[in-house]
């Protein structure tokens, strides 16, 4: 057995290990075998991972009682620890759309950071969730913990899925890994998108010149495979309202994909949308855009729907979130402006 378990970054929120079993390895249960080769992992976490199909041997999911054989290739997909013990509980209001013993759905406001990180160790959604779980009546079977299944950007609003215990976290995270989660976003972009619908198939990778950004490149180049499907909902001459469906879930995927085809999100400073991209050069138009930017002082992106298989019932569930006030306000402003242009042309 090779004692080295190499961690890779195939998907966010997973510990991804590849272990090749030594040619002289005697048969042993896989959970016991892995306990001795992966640091800081419990047998319970491994068993939940196997139960939810996150432990593969030679590319096939196995159960806990599988006995490893010489030369087996083991792939382990584990969600990140569901709760950082050092995260401080903070009484921050959160909009909970749905909650049961397994999970909860939060409608995140724009401006809230999801997870503590450098520069944002307090005031995050996870700080608020830790406080929320600490207030719940928990028995020995319900030691609630904030298990992020996915994330959305600080200045993106909308639905987030949170698991409350290990099995749910593994079960839900596996759906994200398999890209079987259904996610629809509402996006306001610059320009008149020509096609009523289409798909963007471009790899996404970290910008080597600015680590805070991602870039989209041809599918034949480096980076992670990414697909975004879009459909036009409304047209406003110089802006277009889109519905975006994620087939994959890469960091900043919608933002960088749309920018790469010349239609950055409205007021997305990082990807070039916080300036006038289309429209006349009149002073009055510039003032109009400035007023729009004040109405929605962030990128115009909202995570509107979320669909997945529930870890307990095994039935598909769907959740929808209305557009927040800032997004609705800027849409009404564009509708009025577009109507004026249409009446003038008539």
C-alpha cells in the first residue's frame, strides 16, 4: 500500500483522495483500511460517505463491508467538516425558507459572506447558522451542525442549501458532485443577447493575473469543465434579463461565462459590468445608468430555484425565491425606460 493519499481539487467542498492499494495488501474492510490512511476522519464519517455513494473502488461505489484487494484504486469524496469548532456563533438574522431535521434552505441577502475566511471571520452566514443550531433542541441523534453543501458569492442573493448532519451532507454534496442538482438563476446582463436561448461551454480557471477572479477559456484548454445554459426572459434594448441554468457549479461560473460572450452582469465590477457597455453616449443616459447602479449596488444575479433529492424521503423537492427588492426595482426602471424607447420609435 502507498501511504500517500493525494488530495486533489476536482470539486469544491470535497476532500478528494486517491489511494492505490499495495500489491501485498491482505483483505480488510474498507472503512478500517481508510481510517489508518486519512488524517482527521472518523469511522462514522467514512461510513456515511460510503452509504451515500462517495467511496469508489475502481470507479464503482462500494459499501462499508467491501474488503480492499491488492492494486485497488480507491477514490474518496468527503464533504468538508460540517462545522469549524472555532467559528463563533453570532445572533444574525437569516431568512429560513424551509427546515427539517436533515437540512435547511436559506434565502441569502446580497452582501452577506457565506463562510468565514481571511478578512471575514465574523458576520458570515455560517456564524449565523452556528448560533441558530445552538438554539435548537438537540438530542443525542441530532447534534446539529452547519454543513455548507455549496456557496454563492457575497453579492449574489438567493437560495442556499445547508445540511444539518453528516449523512445529509454526504448525500447532498454527492448530488452537487454528480451535477444532478437543479439550479436556476435570474441575471440581468448588458447588451441585447441575440439568441433567445443558448449554452456556454467553456472551461473555468483562476485568473493568473488576479487570484480574486476566474477566467473562461476554450473547452480544449486548461481549467474545469463548465456549462451554463441561458434563456431570454425580457429585453430592454441595452440590457437583457436571462434565466441561467447551471449544469456545473464552478466558482463565478455564470459571471465569467456571460462576460466571456460580451454580456457581463449588470453592475458586476469584477467582470466589467460596472460601467456602460451598451446604449447612447448622452449625458442623460449616463445619469440614468448611475441611478440604476445606486438601486442595485452589486451584480444583478439571484439564485432563484433549487431542486434536489431529499436525503430522508428520497423524493425530489423544489424551492423558489422571489427577486429581492433591489433587483425588482432596477427591473421596473428598465421596463419603464424600454417602454419610452418603444413609444418613441413608434
